[in-house]
């Protein structure tokens, strides 16, 4: 594959120049005024693919912002890989905080970094896949395996249109695995591949007491105060380690293995530095786990907001007629958000004290995803990144969700191989977003390796290869 | 004393007309724009007293709104009674809710009620004392006992100036008992006299977690969430009966006697009606007490406000950097608010979980007051009201505070005899405030009896009579 790598190496200036073209498009999906720009970025991807040998290139309507589809399915007997990414970006606000690079949509290279909104998240991460696939097609006239391209336009501020599109286009998008680069490494020295993300069950609880606000002198002691009750319910949901007390909550949790813990130790964060960065006197959580293990591989319980009564200056002796709170449980494989929703709602109702009306409702759920650490696509990803970057990636998890990976798992039965090239320090979503130029360039080389490595994975007989 | 009662009966039209004069003055103490009106109401009282025989009549500066003082101290060997009341009133807002009587400051009599802002609270309640004392002076040229008059102007929206004035004028205001009419009866059929009010200790708790808001996916499980902690602290302050769990909290509580419980039963509210009025499925509180007993004679714990994080529509997965809540404990005799403040603050700090910074501070305190049920001034009050209204008043407590009664107790060592003439249904503080005309008229007669009855109380040798 040296010929393909050499072609890629010779075209680096063109790749950078083309990356700059799409970086200049203000594809801010959360801003309705720039919906046209979002579409223009999708069209740019489609136009690029038009010259490469990909087929069925199409800017597809999803109900939300459009998604770009293309495929090349002429490698019988090999797996079908879907490249996923997103061409939309976060808003650039607050623009006055862009100090190192004051022009978010006029990219530049400085101090070894590519600066601009949408570099690390996600244009300079997904384009390496497309450039690498173009290189294979230009040099060899074919790809090592079957490939479908699916780049969406509303990852950063979605209507859910893309998710619905995936659910209603299972045949079009059928694949053996999804390759995506939308995650980042802890440090430039240690590549990582993410094999698991947490899910979520999010709830709102409304507690109603008396029909009107009451004076606590005139009524205090006669009836249940809904804000007192809120404290009792929140306290009743957790034990003194912060574990959920919901019966059955942990039943389906897949225990963390020693193999996984060993991998995590290779990127172990320093708890003391983390503590200082967060500005707290002590980290806290479930006994028997490191802080990374708790965040990546254990459920967590967080109250997100709490309200009711008087919060102004001074003292008002009111018994508020109502209050409420929002909370979520982060989930890990193999917890099912729907099952958890039922368990949590039941438990909140069980905790509800007499004399107040407690209404609990699940606001949304997201399924946790996990690719088994011995999955051959995952190993192919590790091989490819090691070949390009010179160091074998550690297998890690993340505490947050990438919701579409759950859709790929649920609706396409496809594991997501999260081969990220960015760094945690890239400041995605914030001002002065950037990404190392070397990671963009090595990323292209890694992707040249990646599709070759995927081609060698023996796929089961029920593969969806056409 | 028939001559005095007859004089009072003959002068009822004048009394009503003079009451209307002061009711027309918009003495809203919470409205800085009407400070001049407040002062004018005080001056009206002083001007009225000028023609009666009272001495040392003065509109006194307090630092806040002025107070009116006068005295008549020519009955050696009798107790000295201080008449207390307030000539300021609540704001009339919302004016469009005054439906039965749309002109709050243009009083009228309709359907047997006097309508207007400041009728029941407190002009038509304190003026009967002044009219009755005028009657004694006009008819007999003297009063049955020594009397000081102290009518303030900032009870409804105070700066604390009047409290400071009392504290710094102990000699001027020295007395054996305070007579005040600023409370109300449950029903027109049953007069009541209030012998005890609860006190209060009011607190704010601020809970600080991480230095910045965090994403609950990226950090959840690593650290203590301050809103989770708020729930734990609130829950930790109460047991499942709503009793405070603060060590030592109940040590000084004077137990309710069977005599008191018997009195309470005479005005026992119907719990089911109360429940329906409040719109709750069940009343709630400490076992072994009726709802009235809990509200009147037992401490209570109420969270007044709670805040932190995201309370908008939908779901935001934030770990807020901080949140807080306000709460108070209502106190009963003989709890000391300063001692309670220390106990509660210690317990909140004890409950504060690791990993968050918990700051608790007492915002204000008020001492509970209780006049022993066998106090002779209390009995004199019962005799007087029975003589005028034809039914012996029941001795009751109230769950709320009248803070100045604590000042009278602490600084003047004087019990407050709370001989109210209003009704719970008078809608004080709300629109369409009113008071039965018959209660105003019988109130004057009751006050004619009252000062005669006070005169018969044998006072201890250390009495402050001049």
C-alpha cells in the first residue's frame, strides 16, 4: 500500500487547501439563519466525492439538515464499512473570546496547528477518511473493502431528522461496522480509540403541595412542604457513595474487566490535577473504582436543576405550592434506557412522601454502546493508527454519549469504531478551536491503513455486504 | 362603669366618622412615595390624643417611620399598661382585585362590614382602645390604671427603626403589660385571645461544587454534584415526621399542657375542611399532635426556596457549579433563636458531604413569646371581652410571629395581651379588606372594660409604675 501512502503524502498541500474550503463554510446547524450554509457544506462534500469514483452520491433530505450519502460496493467478500462524520459545526459565540485566532471561519496554520471553527470537531477529522479513500481510488481504481459514506449536518444542533433517516433507511445504510473520527486523545503522546460510550435516562420531577403559596408561620407544621419533599426524594435516590438506590438499577451492568482496567491505567489521569482543575477539595464517587472508571464504566446520578419558592435576597417565609428538579442517570452497557426509565419512575413514586403530588416523567433516553474489546474491527483500527502514528492506541471509554452510535447499534446492528485524531486540548465547542496539523496529515495515512485493515476482517456469513 | 359605656355608646357615630378619617390616609409603609402619608396618619393619632387628657403626646422619630407616644400616669398603685398598635397599612395592590369595595382608601359601611384598607389591620382594631380611653377621661377625668400609648408606623414594611426605638427607650416605655389588638378570631361565634406566638430562625445555605459548570457525561461520577448534596442536606435536617433532627433542638421546648389542649379543642378546625381548602390529599406532621397543636405549639421546618442549575424547558446535562436553599425553623417557648442558630448551623455543617463547600448563615431570628395561661392580665382580657361580646374568649396561640411582642418581652419584660377583634375572614393584606362594624363597636366597649379589669390586677413590688 506504499503507492497509496505516497500519493497521499504528495497531495498534502491540496488536502489542506480543500480542508480550508469546507472550513470557510459557516455550517452552524443550531443557527436557523445559516441553514443554507449547512446545506452548502453538504453539497461541498458531495461535489468532492463526484470526482473520486464513489457512486450514488446524493445530498439526502432527512427532515432536518441534509446528509450526504455515497457508496463504493465492488469488493465482494470484504466487510462493508460506513464512514460517518458531520459537516456541521458549533456556533462561534462568543466571538470576542477568539484571541489566538480571531477569524473562526477563515482558517490558518500557525504553530503547527490548524485554527478555525470545525477543525477538530469534525471537518479535519472526517475529511482524512474521504481523502484516504480518494487516494485508494485514484491510485488503485478500487477500495480494499466496501464503503458507504454517510456524513450528516445536524450533529451539533439536531432536530433528530438524521436519526429518523437512519431508522427509515436501514437497507441503504446496512454495514458491518461504522468508522468515525469524532473523539480525542488525552495527550499528543498517546493515541486512543473509544470502544464504549455511556447512555442516559433523563427525568423531570414536579412536586405539587398546597393549591397556593402559604405563610410558613400560619401553616408551618400542618402540611407537607413540597420543597422539603424534593430534598427527601433526591436524597432517597442515592446512597452515601452516590450510587443509585433504585431497585434493579445495576442488574444489567456489564462489569469492568481487568483487561479494560489495565488499558485505562495507560492513560490514567492524575486525580490531584483533576481535582485542582475542577476547583474541588476532593473527588467523590463509588468505592472500588478510580475516577476514570467511575466516569467511563459506571452509572452516575446527577441533579441538573432544582427550583421552587423564593430565591431572592433576604428572607421570605413562604411555603411554595410547588417545585421541581431535573436529573439523569448515565447508563453503561448493557442497561436499557426504557427499562431504567420504568425502574426509576417507580422508585421516585415509591419515594414520594404523603401529602404532595409527585409527577415524574422521562424526558429522553439514550442507549449505552460498547464494542467488545476483542472485536476484530477494533483491532484493525488499533493497527492502522499504530502504523500511521507510531504508537499503539489504548482502548478507552467515554463518559458522555454520541447518540447516533446508539442508533447505528440498535438499527443497523453495527459497532462504531471511534478512531479519533483530535486532542482533548483542541477546545472544541469553545473559542480558538484548533487541531494539530500533524494529526490531520497522519490521520489521512491512518485512514489509508484503516480500510486495508478492515478488509482483512473475516465477516460472519450474515454480513450485509451486497 | 355604666356611665363610660353609655358615653361610648352615644358617640358611636363620631367614632366611625373619625375612624374613616384615618382610614382615608394612605399610610402604606412599604411604599417610599407615601412616607409622608404614613407620617400624616401618625400625626392624626397625635392630634386626636391632644384633646383627651393624655400627656407627653409626641410623634417620635425612630429612624424608620415615626411612632406616636402619649401617657397618662396618675393612678398610683395600679399597673401600667402600654397600648400598642400600628397606623401603617399593607399596599393595596392588586387594585383591580378589589371587587366588592373598589376604593381601598375611601371606606364605607356595607352589609354590616367596614370596608377599606387598614380596617382589620390595624386601624379599626387599635382605635377602639383610644376611643375607650378617651371615654374614661371625658366621663371620669381619669383612667382606671396607668396607660402609655405607643402606636407605630412600620409594622407592615419596617426598617426595624421602631424595634430599635423600643430597645433604646426602655424607661419611657416601661410597663407591666402590653395591650394590643392585631389578631383575629376563627369565627364570629367564638372570641379568642392569643397568649403565645412562635419565633423563628431563618437560614440560607449555599453549596459550591466545581469552579465551573460541567458536562454530566464528561464528568458525572467523578465528583460531588452540589445539587445532589442539597437534597442530602435538606433530607438530613428532618425525620419522616418532619421533626428537626438537629441535636438538642427540642431541649428547651415547653410541653403543651392538657389545659392548653382543652382550650384549643374549643376552636378546633376541621382537618378535612382545612385539607380541602389547601388542596392537598393529606395533612402531615409530627405524630401525637393535632394539626393546630403542631402549628401553634410545636416547632416546624420549612424550605422556602431552592435553586441551582437548569430549570428551563427540556433537558440540559449540566453539573451546576453551585446552588442553594433557604429554610427556617419556627420556634416555640422557650427556644432561644441564637442558641438554635448555633445548633442548626453546626448540624448543617455536620451534614455537608465531602467534595462540596457548604456555607450556612442565619439570616434572622425572632424569639417565641408566651404568656402563661394563668397570667392575671390575660384573665382580665378574657373578662373584658366576655363582658362586651357575651362569650368568654378561648385562649389560643398562633403559628406566626408578631416580632415586636418579642421585643416587648425581651426589652421591657412585658407580656403582650393579644385581645383581637378582627376575623380570619377579614382578608387582611389582600383585596376587599374589611371588619365587622359590630366588632369595632363592641371592641370599644371591650376596651372600656379592659382597662378597668387591668386596674384590678395586683402587680408585683418591682412594677415599673412611676
